[in-house]
């Protein structure tokens, strides 16, 4: 999802940055820019990207989840996703899905259905482990 940032620290107005950034990173970024103390373990400042949008990603992965319907459990359906710079793993009420976002940015071809190449066979277990570390399954 795009994020547009405007301000004095933006080195290249109109530029783009492909680094992994989460909405939770806004807190750390605002604290970093203003010099205010901040403690939120899931927030990482993206201030360095404003002056150097070509900088490699500070984050290695991004995680998101959705439960429905809204309200307290039990939920009829749930979905979690974790991604790195290239691959994305979906896990939910149904079977896992795995996508190559570089070749398939609209997530149309589930690699688990068509078969994994060597690089994909390395990344799938990595993302699986990262998700297990975050949510325990």
C-alpha cells in the first residue's frame, strides 16, 4: 500500500522507496524526527529512507492479520500474511498460499499449486518459521 511522505527531510520529492515499512513505523518515525523518546518494539523509524530512498530495507519481514467478522471470537475466518522483499506467505482458515511478488505482484498464481523452484523452496520455510515465531503456529 502506498505511503506518501512530505516534509523538510524528504531528499528527493516525487521519489520512491521500495523498503518494507509498516503503519506501526509511523510512531517511531515521528519520534525520531521530533527527537521525542519512544518505546514500541514493533515500530522502526523509516526516517533514514527520507534522505536515502535507495537504502536497503531495515525490516526483513512484514506481518499482517485479519479476523472476521469484527468483534470478539470465535471468528468465522482468519488470515495472516508475512512477506519479505520478494515473497509472501498467506495462512488462514484455508490452505497456505505462497506468492512471488516480483513476478506476480497481484498474487494470481499460488506457487504451492504450481511447484516451487530452488529459491522458493528456501524462502517458504523461512517465512513459515518467521510466522511461527510471531504467532506460535
